[in-house]
C-alpha cells in the first residue's frame, strides 16, 4: 500500500514503535524534540507535532515548544520527532520500500549520503538525517519522491534503522549539496530555457505549491501561483511566462490557456497585495540571481517620488544643500545599504527562527557596481525631464548632464539643478 493510500484511509494508520536504543546519541543530545499524534483533517491523516510539556501543539519554528529526548519519549503520544535546523538536515524518500527492498533511486541516495537512515512511520519510505545545510530552499523534487529540508520542519524518528546503513548521524555537507542540486535545484533549471520574461524570484516562490494527486483540475493551485505573481508585481506577460515555467516543473491536471491564466490573475488581485513580496526578502536563499533583482525592485517601489537615480554611471541621490539648493550626491555601499534596508524587510532563518537582518553586503555591491543592471533599473515615465531641467554649478556656470539616463519625477522637472563641480 502506498503512503497516499494509507493517509487517505478511514482507519487510523498503525503506530510504529520507537526503538530508543537505535537512535543515535547525537540526536538524543539535542534539545529539539517534540511528540506527535496522528490526526485526521478533511479526510486525510497527518502527523501533528505536540508540545509534551503543555500537551498543546508544538511548532517547528518555536523553540519554546521543544524539549529533550528523555521528556519526549516518556510522553503519551504516538511517537517522537526531531526539529531540523542548527546544522541538522533531513531527506525524506516516499514510497521507496517495496516488500522490504529499496527502489534503485532510494538505494542510490542512501549510498551517496551514507548516514543514519530509518524506516518512515508508514513503513513505505525512509528518512535520512545528517549534519549539513542545503545550498538553497528545502522542497520536494519535481517528481515528488524526494524531499529535503534543513529548517522549519520536524522529522518523525522511529529508531528502526535500515539494515546496512550507519548507526550514526554523519557530516555530509558536500554530498547533500550535490543531491539537492540534482533533485531539488533542478526545478529552477527551467528558467534560462524559457526566455527572459521569466521572473526567477516569483518562480522560486511558486514552486512551493506542489502538485497533489488528490487535486481535481488544479484551478486552486493556479490561483495560488497567480497570487504569487501579483505579490511580485508581475505584468501579465511576465506572469504568464513565469507560470508556464512553473508548469514545466509542476504540471496542472488540465491545460490552461493564456486567457484562463489572465482571468486567474484578476481573481488573485482581489486576494493578494500587489508588490507585497518585494517588501519581505529571504536571504536564506543565498542566490544573488534571485535576491538582487527582488531587492532592486523593492527599491524601485520605495522610490516614490523619485529621489534616487543614476548619474555619471553611479547610484546617486538628490539632496538639499545649506542654501536650500539641490545637490547631487553619489551613494557609497553603506548608504545604498541603508536605502535597501528601508525598502524591504530582510530576513533569514537562524536555528529555525525567522530573524531580521541587514541587507547582505554582496547584494549591496551587486548593483551599484553595475550601472546598467539587466534585471531592473530606476524608472520614470518622464524620460525627458533631464532635458527640460537647467543644470548649474556652484559658480553659476551652466552645465549639461553627462549622461542621458538621469530619470526624474515631473514634480522636480522644472526645478533648477545645482550640482557640486566634483559631481559633474
């Protein structure tokens, strides 16, 4: 019987006994344990984490609900689980045990990681635990048979170790990164093959919505990915291209036309806040190709009315001088970092907790060093404002803008521009 059949059954799944003696000491020493119980929601069984101290629900992102192994194993629950994070990562292989034997894919991954591996609670799969961090976001593979996480999840622990696998949790940083790139990171590889209209950051968020065998026509999932497109403030053509890229990795049960997608985008605008994703940037992704365009777009949205611009191939800002005159001041990396911090909330996951951080220096240096970024730019509908404005130096000499890419708002278009001689 498959895992899906067990979870959709009307009968409660069997409770697999915990073999405490086989659980590695490296796991027992962690204060990251929870209990869990089988619970049925909408006709499907799932594993609910339990705070054994309060008998209430536990959370994989709240350390206050975790405990020691000794306390968890003594609780009246269906089993125990360990919360991933703080260097502990997990791999979940579903429906890979058939008559007690592993499938070729499972055998390959188990052999490559060579770490503590045990039978899953349903008996249909295996789970691997190792000390490592993923090079990107934890997720399911495109086929849905491999899951990998390094924070924000708890793994049920049975202690029923798979024969022939190590009895200890091993350090497998390089090995896990290679497996992640092959099975999880490959989902994003569709981006460069589908043209420049695909938004990588939006696609990365859309891929959280995984196809499920129980869905009907996929319309609900289409609405979910349309909401992500709205949150990333994508134009209709970019949204369609990005959703098509998502569809390559997570196909819909039925074929949706471009007009169907546009209709869903209109529905999503009533449910999601346009541009909301730009005001929350997760640095845990560790990929400048995703983070930097999102940061630059957040800066664009916050630049109203426009006071940041490029001048002489450098990021610059309009300021008022001592005589209330307008000055052009180039921005260094520290100043640009300040503006990026104000344009969005920057977060990362630290020991499964979401914490606020400053914009990474790599992101700050990624854009000012490139005067003509391909992904985004400061934009204005008033492209000729720099021609209509008069530019004068401190000694009242008439100046001409050095570059035709100074973009202003209409409100400032008629002002007299006074610039320091060093800046022109």
